[in-house]
C-alpha cells in the first residue's frame, strides 16, 4: 500500500519574456471593470398603433430615447408624458352640443 500525499500546487508559469511589473499591469487591466457608460442602443420594443393620431405620435417620440445616453432619456419621457396627459385631458373636454332645431310650440285645440 502506498502512502501517497498530494504535493503543493504550482502556479502556471508565463512563457512570454515580460517583466513581473508588465504582467501585473496586464492582469489588472483584464480584471478591472469598466465604469464607462455603454453606447446608446435601441431596445427593440415594438409600438402598436392605437388609432389615435395624438397618442401614436407620442409613442413614436419614445424612439428618440433609443439614440440618447441614459441621462437624456428623462427629457424624452417627460415630453411624452406631457403629450399623453394633454391628449387624455382633451378627451374629457367635450364640445358643447350643437344647436338643434327649435322646439315647436304645442297647440291644444280641444278647448
């Protein structure tokens, strides 16, 4: 029976001719996360027409946010919200009824 015991782990050895300082800098560059914002990219969200020109125009305005960095989205969202609110408010404002024909006086000929 053998009394085998594992030996110490060995680190991989670099075969390139770089100095220890260069290797540490390269490892740090690979491991460090980037805190730069990503480039704007369309979300690919489809928009279904509603049949109301005012509402559809506001929904299409949302596509403008696809080409802006995230800090520019708020201006587009506020503009769209304002437009949707105005469109919905206009639905509550009903025009006065159109004048109809004058009512005819009633004649009671039974007296």
